[in-house]
C-alpha cells in the first residue's frame, strides 16, 4: 500500500472557505520533503522580496498565477519575473 499522503483534496478555491484555503496551503508547505523545502530564513527573504513587487496581488503572483508563499517554500523554484528577485 502506498504511504503517500495526499494533501490536495481536489477542491476548487470557490468551494472552500478562506480559512480552509489557507489551512490547506500551510499544510502543503509543512509537509514538503525537507530536501525540497526552502530554509526558513531564505523563505522569509523571498517573501520580503515578493512584498515589494508590483506583480503581487492578494498573495498571488500576477505573472504566473502562483501563491507566492507556496512557490517560495520550494527551494528549486524561482521568481518568474524577467529579472528574478530570488
């Protein structure tokens, strides 16, 4: 039997309350493989840089459509801007 734990519940955001949306997002981040997870200090630096970006809107990147907190949590991901901030 597979020991993989599914975090995604295959819900659309419009079907979830705002609290459930954030809970699911933070559960996803907390359950990332440690080898894939950005170190805490670097994660906070990435988010600080996102907060200064004109493409940030309600926690989402308007370039790629990601939730920046999720993208920044994965070490091999990068800022999608033409001149990446991180």
